[in-house]
C-alpha cells in the first residue's frame, strides 16, 4: 500500500515516515503542495496524509486543486490547527478525516484504515491468498498452503504483498522499488533481487516467478499445474 505524505516539518515528517514504513507502507514524502499535486498525476496512492499549514500553496489549496480535477483519492488531514473552523474548511474541501497534532501513532493507523474502509478499499483487513501462500495484511503474517506460519521481515512482506495484490501480472524492478521503498529513496541496485531471494528461501523457490529481463510475478489461485 502506498501513501503520499505532504508535510513541511522535518521532524514530524521523519517520524511519520518511520512509523508508516514500520507498518510496511511505501511512503512518498514531499514538503510542498505543488510537488504533491504533480506526483499524484503520475503515481497511484491509496491515501494522502496532508498538513494544512504548508508554505506557499497551503493544504486547503492542495485539496481544492485535487478535488477540482476530479481526483477522489482519500485524504486524511494531519495538522496542528485544532479550530473548528479549520476542520470544517478541510472537510468541506473534500478531506475524508481530520487528525489534530499531537496524536498517538496507533490512532493515525486506525484513522487510515477507517478512511479506506469508508472508501471501500480497505486492503489492511484483507487476506491475500493464491493457494500457495496466504498473507494477513493487517497483522503482517504469512502462511504456506499446509498451514505453516512463516516469519517475514517488513521488506520481505512488502515485496510479496505487492506481487500478490496483482497475481499473474509482471511487476518490474522499478515498480517493486516504488511499492516497497517509495520514490526519492536511494535503493541499492540489487535490493529487490535480494528480497526476492529471501522470500523464495522462506516461501519456496516457486513462490515468485522471474520473467527474465522483465520482472517478477506470482501465480493466480485458479492456475492449473
């Protein structure tokens, strides 16, 4: 699952990115509204975390432009502005929820899940399965077909989840890097290869199929041997 964070405060942004990545989200972090709007033209996000008090074009302006062009990506406003008027403005402009700083990280995660449920896109509560491997996305647990539970690291879980979200579809190295690490992060050239190797070692050599020169994929549940 991929999140766009629009937050100008370095300390707050770093803390949010750390917690979100700990929960296996891929996070793209921008510190201004305009780069965020531009990023949303070329990337698909599951939810946007937006600070209202941005320099230049503020969060309200971001929301107005986003909704004005017909983009209905869920937006959770995360801001220090606690006044009722500010909340009403954000919600009227199309925000899906409003969380006032400071807040507990667990509450933020719960708000994200609630926003996605209301939009009918709650992948956090889903169990992904292709008959060979099953993933409980909410608890970050994985099982083999025989019921054996397998411990996966945060990154290992993120890469197999990205593949199982689109079974039968080949995902390129670049796409997996974006889904696992987010853009703007420096990634070692063999990072995805290493993660795939680790996942295969734990889930089985045929858990992930390599399409040479193209990318990786997992089989669909209804595929026959």
